[in-house]
C-alpha cells in the first residue's frame, strides 16, 4: 500500500465548513511542499505559491451562502483570512484508490492537526487498513512536531466511534451542532 500526493482517481465532492470567509478553490496544482508540512516557513512558502498561482490564473474567490462549500477531493482549499490550506490525500493499493483522508495541519492551533474527512472503501474495511493509515499519519505528524490530532464523528455513528476509540482517540466532551446533525469531537495526543 502506498500514498500518492495526487489525490483521487474518482472525483467525489465533500463539504468544508468555512464560515463566511472568502475561499479559493484551486484545481490541478501540486504544491512544492510535503502534504503534511507544518513548519511556519513551509506554510508561508505554500501560501505565497498559492497566491502567485491565484493571481497568474485569475482565480476569483468563492463565498459560501450557508457556511459550507463543496470541493472535489483533488482541490486545494485556501482561506486567506485564516491562512488555512485544506487538502485531501488518497491512499492506493497498487493503482486502486482504497481510502481518502482530508487533513488541515496547524488547526485549531499550531501543534494540532484536524482530520476533517476519512473514508475507506467498503470492500477493504475490517482488514486493519484504516488503523494502519492512522498509525502512519500520526507517526509522520509527530515526527514533524505536532502533538495532537483532533477530529469529529456524527453522534450515534457507533462504527466510527468504535474505530476511533480502538485507535486511541478520546472524547473531549465537546459536541458541535452542524446543519442536520451533531458531531462528537475526539482527540489523540501523539
């Protein structure tokens, strides 16, 4: 199993919460940094590269009407107001996409990574692949100086809760109401 930085063979859409910020959606750009950069210098370099590309290509910002935007998995989402760069990573078994993980490093603070989306192909679930991906991502993030990973799952989703607790995540006690459901926030110290 290997990870490719070019994300997705099949384009699925995902919703990203951006409040009322202007957002740039950038397709087909490979940033000149690792997918899980965390140093301030690399973050600044990525933002400068994005801003140059946006200007050169004449890309206009998108504004959300309800706080959410739809983005394809291979789209970089850049929020200039906060400096956040959101991206998805595809995991492959040979040439077959088997999992997708969406990660924001340095959110909600500089020592934390937020996993916004994680999905494993139903055909390979229950074989430990999701756990192996989490172990690998957590190891890389720890090596790069991050100390915590946070994410949320839909309240009442017993399968997600079991997976996360099995992999060492703990409930923070925080629950958030989002349109249509409530999510439970979990964290793991690295």
